[in-house]
C-alpha cells in the first residue's frame, strides 16, 4: 500500500514504527496503523453508514464479525428505532416542560 522511494513494497514493521513515531510526535500518543481502521469504521457507523456496507469496506467475511466488533456503537440506532416505533404507534410524544414565569412577570390571575 505504501511503496518505498524505489517503488518496492515497504516493510510493514518499518511503516508501523514510522507511523507510531509520527503519532507520538504529533502529540497523539502511541497509535498503530490498525487503529485507523477502527477509527474509520467507527466514523462510518456514527455517520449512519449501514452495518453491511461497513462490513464490506472492511473486508470482513461476514456481517457478524463487524457486529461483534462494532455492535456497541449501534446503541443509538436502537434508541432511534424505539423512538420511531413509539412515534408511529402513539403519535409524536414531546417532553412536557413545566411553565415557569419570569420573576418580573405580572400576576394576571
């Protein structure tokens, strides 16, 4: 993926060490290139990319692998699904906020 100046494949360990050194120099702490993969998958899911698409992008053999690794990131989807079905069955339920008059309001009662 990252060729040398001569066009040859770079040694994965050399790239990994260089990447980690750059990350520390940038103040990010110790990072391994594989963590970019996890970050990318997490960002895709946070932006609403369907799980099966993320699975394909990552090259996982099955969507189950992707769900096992990243399923904890889908909790918001469950909440959204619950809200959607509640809205469909019960109508739009808006939270009721108490009415509080400002301190300087006149008493009209």
